[in-house]
């Protein structure tokens, strides 16, 4: 009986103990639930704060990116192979390129000059090898003008401390550079002016000291000069008389017997051609051809000698209309060779019409004569106004001239080709040179063999 009672009491005690334990656990759970609610609220607060921070960070990143993209400075990032990893908008804009054509490419693939490429590579080598910053000044041709930049090269490090990438920020300093250059130039000019003034002052003192002696020397020089001018004038007048006499001889005394020889040899050729043996026919042909060439030579020499420095009537003439007259004069040779003649910018100018016509005609005739085989001659006549001169040009697509002979072609009777290859006496360009120089201009040419020739000559602008 006692044993059963004790077991019940123990059971009750255990039951009470279990109830107490359950009550304690319930209170603990309730306490944990409260703590969990508080933790959840704190977590929600942290999440909200994180979201706000992330939003602010995103906005800040956007603002930073906008600042970088809209920064007028050029920002570039390179890897160790000198390839572009990043660029902002100024570089594609000033180089007329796109982001895709720059990012991923090397410095040498972006199209700048060798000196700029070398300068960039030298800077990158320094940054990657030393891990230090470097500042350089570079000038870049952009849209036809030279722009100056101050470029700061900065290393960007990896977690292990090595240089991973290099950042270059280039700030334009063109205005500052030009201002400095102007100041330097002004200072230099000022120094030179002061130096020149001091020099002139010393020269003026020296000149004043020697002025009296100089007056006497000038009088003697003037007397000798007048004597020299008088003697040379007399020699020139005699030379002109001799030239006129030679022209009369060429016109009459030489041409008359030559005309007779030419007439009889042509008559002999006409009557007895193919009636004699082959050698005789050749001899007659040589005699006829020689007489014709001699008569052409005398006529050209007569034309050359008749070009004088006497003043000619200058009047306003249309160089385009003069070209039209030349084309009419050369109509037969132009049609026989199917020559194409074009022109541009031919002006109205004050000059001697006959002189300009003779120059045009000789140069065009030469261009047709020295054409390429099986190629249609194309000749272009144009003009540009340069300072106080009209510069005419006559271009062709002919056989060209070796520039080694640039002086020889204008010497009278100097030929670059045999008479069998090209007809003529070799006096046409000499006539052009004499006419141009007597009118106060100059004549020259540019050419490449088998690529054509352009003759240039100038005519003074007279008002």
C-alpha cells in the first residue's frame, strides 16, 4: 500500500515537473517568437536600407557614368597588350570613328601617326613597368588643325599589387599652348626688334660717318653705269640690226634657191618615180624631204628672229576665244589624231593677243605630236590667279619628258627625238620661252615618262 502511494506521488511529481518544463518551454518559445518578430522587423529595416543604399549607389553610378561620358576630357583605359578596354565619347567624336572600331583594338590600329603611337606606347611601358604615374604633352592633328593635350597616365592595381590596367585622362590645352606660343613669339619678336634697332642705330652712325665718301663713289658709279648702258644699248641696237639683216637673208637669199631646189626635186620625184631603180627613188625622196625640212627650219628661224621686245598693243582679250581660234587653226591635225581638248577657268586679261595665241598653238601642237601610240590625245588648258600673275597650264597624256632634260627642251634646235620619229625643227618651245619672257613671265614643265606632261607659263596681271 505504501509502495503504490509512493509511486503515485513520484508520478505526480514527475508530472508536475513535466508541466513545469512545458510551461518553461512555452515561455521560451514565446520569448523566441518575440525575438524573431523583432529580428524580422530589423531584417526588413536592413533590407529597406539596403535597397535605398543600392538605389543611391545605382543613381550615383549613373551620375558618375554620365559625368565620365560627358566629360570633355578624353578618358581611355588600356590592358597590358595596349588594347583599349574603355573610352568615353570625345575620342570617337574627334577621330570620326565609332566605339566598336576603337574598343578592343591596339593603339596602332586606331589610325594616328607613328610619332603619336610611339609616344603612347612609351608611356604605357613606363606605367606598367614602374607602377608610377606619368604626364606627357601630345599634339594631335584633328580636322585639319593641330590640337594640344596634357595626358596623365595612371596605373590601376590588381589585388596582388601588380598593375592590371592603365588609365589615361587627356585634357585639352590648345588655347593655353597657343597663348604661350604667342607670348614666346611676341617676346622673340620684341627681342629681335630691340636687337635690330640697336644694330640699325650702329649702322646709321657708321653710314652718316661715311656719307660724304659714299656720295663721291655714287657719282662715279652713276657715270660708269651711264657709260655701260650707252655701250650696251649701242650693242643691242647693232644686234637687232644684225638679226634683221639675218632675217632678210633667210627670207630671200636662202629661201629662193631652196625653193628652186625643192621645186625641181619634187618635179623629178613626180616624173621619174618608179622609172628609176630603188636607190634612185630613195635618193630623190631624201632630197625632197631634206629640202622641205630645210625650208621649215628657215621659216621657224625667221619666226624666232622676228620675236622682238618692242612694246606691243595690250588690250583686254578673252583667252577662251583665243583658244577657239587656235583650235580652228589646228583643226586638221586635231581631227586626224582625234584629239580631245578641254579647258577651265580661262580668264579675260590684258595682254598681246598674238603672243598668247602663238603660245597656245605651239604647246597644243606639241602635245598632239608627242602622243602615245593607240591612245587618244587628251589636252586640258586651265588657268589660276596667283598673286600678280595668271598661271596657265597645258596638260596632256602623251609620252612625257625625262625631267633630266628640263633645261634642254627650251634651247633652240635642241631635239630629244630623231627627225625620223617626230617631225619638226625643235624650235617651237624656244619660241614659247622667248615670247613668255619678253612679256614678263616664266615657263616651265612637270612630266613623267609615259605619264604625260604639263607645261606652265605665267602672264603678268596688268590693270
